[in-house]
C-alpha cells in the first residue's frame, strides 16, 4: 500500500472565521480510535459546535461530531466524545494563558489528513461584535466588486 501524501480536508468550520477574529493558528494531532479514523476516511465529520478546552495542562477537543462507523460493531465510538489533542507543552501553556483573557476562545478551523495522519487546525480567536461582522461582509463585497470591475476592464482591453 502506497503512503498518502499531501493534505485531504475532511471538514472545515467556515462559520468560525465569520464569528471570530482569528489571532493565531496551530496544527495538532488527535488521539482517535480505529472506528473514528475509518469514519473520517469516509469524509464524515462536523466542526460546527466544536471548541478546545485546556484541562490539567492537556488540550481537549469538545463537541466535534464524528459519526459512528457504519460497519462498526460494539467497539464503535460515541459520536461527540471529547478527544485529546497532541501539542507541545509550550504551545499548550501559551494557549492556556491567552485563552484566559476576556473574550478569547480556542476554536477548530479544519479537520484533515496530512500524509495519512489525522490533524486538526485550531485557532486562538476573539469573538466579533455584530457591527464587526457587518463590516467584514461589507469589505468582502467591496473587494469582490472591485475585482469584477478590474476583470471587466481587462476583458474590454483584450477585445
């Protein structure tokens, strides 16, 4: 069997980028059971309600939904169990101190396979206010309109 290469995305949390201002990102490994890995290889997972909590100098991923493996038996995993994250001690300590500041939280952004190993990208984030979200949408729309105008001018020049 050939080794997997590259990055294969399983799930992304697009809403997190809308709801939070991303301050810093980290790539972590996950402690998984066999049926969880098989379920992830089928491309089934949801990061919508997920968050990271640091408990006793260990990072834990909570409320990430990995559905039960369809061909699993009594050894199947529970879908929303907490999963341990594999990180360096210095990163965990840094995240713990930063996340205790007011308004900061740690959210998962993406779940993927990198060279055959399950990884999760987490971010230290700060919650956005409603007006910040509207401002971000307005900037996105303005950027899209300018890109369209520039491409229209370039098309007219070529013709």
